[in-house]
C-alpha cells in the first residue's frame, strides 16, 4: 500500500472511530437516521479540515521546527480547527433539530425531556416547561458550547500529535540514511585516496631496486622487470576491489619476494606458514605485501647479513590473524626529520574503514632478534563482505 492510500485510510478510519462514540450517544436521544447522517457529516468535515491543515503545515515546513516553536503553533491551530469544526457541527445539529420540529414536534419534546404528563392540566404543564427552560441559563449554555468546541480541539490535538510523531520518525530515518550515505561516500573517497598512495609507493620502491641492478647485471635486471610487470598486472587487477582473497594476496607477495631475492640473494630468506582454512578469507589488497616491503626496507636491507621473513596465518573463533615476522628490531628513537613510511599508516586506516574498530595492525618486537607485524580482522565483519 502506497503512502497516499495509507494516509486517506487513516484519515477516514481515525475520524470514523472518534465519531462512533458520538453516534452511540446521539442514538439514545435522536432518531438513528439523524445521528448517522450528522456523524457522517462530522467525519467529512473533520477529514476536510485536517487535510487542509496538513497542506498548510507542509507548505510552511512545520516538521523542521524545534519543539518549542512547534508546540504553541500546533496548540493554536488545534483550537482554531476545533472552533471551526464545532461551529459547523452546532449548525448541523440546529438544522437537524429544526427538521425534526417541522416533521414531528412530539419527538423533539421527548428529546428535550418535556413530554406531556397525563392527568396534569395545561396550565401546570406550561409552568413545568417554563421552569425547565429557566434551568438553561446563558452561563450553562456558554459552558456547554465551550466544552463542545474543546472536545473537537482535543481531537485535532490528538491528530496533530500522531501526525508530527510520524513526521519525526520519518525525519529521523531520513537523517540516518543520509548519514550512512555520507559515511559510505567518505569511506569510498578515503579508500580511493589510500589505494592511490599505496600503488605509487610500491612501484617507486621496485623501480629503485631495478635501477640498482641495470649496470651490475643486465640479465637480473631483465628478470626483475618481468617480476615487476607481473606485480603490476596483479596490482591493476586488485585495484578494482576493496578486498581480495588471502590466496591472491599471497601470490603478489611471492612475486615481490622473488623480485627482492634477485637483488638480496643469500641475504634474504623467507618462509610461508599458511593455514589452509584461511586462504579464501577476504583481506585488503596489498596489505601483506606492504608489511613485507616495510620489513625488507627498514630491517633486512640494513642488516649486514640480511635476515628472514616469516608469513603466518591463524584462525580462531572471532578473528583472522596474519603475522609478518622479520629479523631486526624496531627503531624507537628515530633521527629528527626522519620521514616515516606511509605504508603502515595507510594499512591501519584501510583496516579501520573496511572492518571497523575491532580490526587492528600492530608492529612490535617479538624478542631481541625478531619484529612481528600482526593484522587482526574480525570474522563477523568478514562474513558481511
């Protein structure tokens, strides 16, 4: 059911429900046909007035007002609508009673509680009628009219409360949706920027390695270019996705290590200790490769005898763990002005954007000889991929 049909259904259904109690009260005093026809007209005018009120509210954009601005407006509008509806209803009641008086005055006398009493002379009957009419003082009539109008005002206050409560829920929902859309667009932009940073970072490092080999060994340089072309092919393919399987990511790492091994020769040793059950898990592309590259650049290259890199994966109930361990030690005190590489920071940011606060990337000393970079990915976020 669309919103328009639902609106009209609620309009007529709500007003009919309110007027049903009035109908039950009126049939105790008036003919059924009169009670039914008058209450049907009450419903029609109630729907008409509230619909015009709704159009005015939408035109003036009341749904975006603050509570302290909205409440007095709704209260005054409800009083005004109650006054209009009350006056119309009173006119309808007067017309109804006039019609009854013309068609059958005895029915009207019965309704007003002044039937003829058998055995009482006309003079006494007249005195009783006059005494009864005197009970309807102007004050009582005014109080009755005010309470009659207020009852309709209460109807419109109830209608307004339901209407603006619905508008508030709709507005809250729209704001929430817009917030998530904005969040998604920001994440997409951030991811694109991070990927744009990571790929040049990797390419420039690889080209520097090849440049150092060109003069020394042409054949090795050619082999290095072949490995680099394979890596670039993978990089272009992976850039189309925010996540790739761990198996594909490790293929990139192997090509990269083969490329570095040509330059480092015996100074570089590496070992893969991969849990087979983790190979199809999704990870950010180039995240392991970045850690391996960082290990070589900041540790292995600076050690006279080189070192070893161990890539290991483990799975527990809640998290996927990826370990990149390498020979060396973290440099706690860097020289002033030393520029920290962007790879680790970018990797941390990508993990946060893709997997939330439960994910992490920590680089720390394992012992006196080894450093370990630990990537932690929550499985509940992995399952949403």
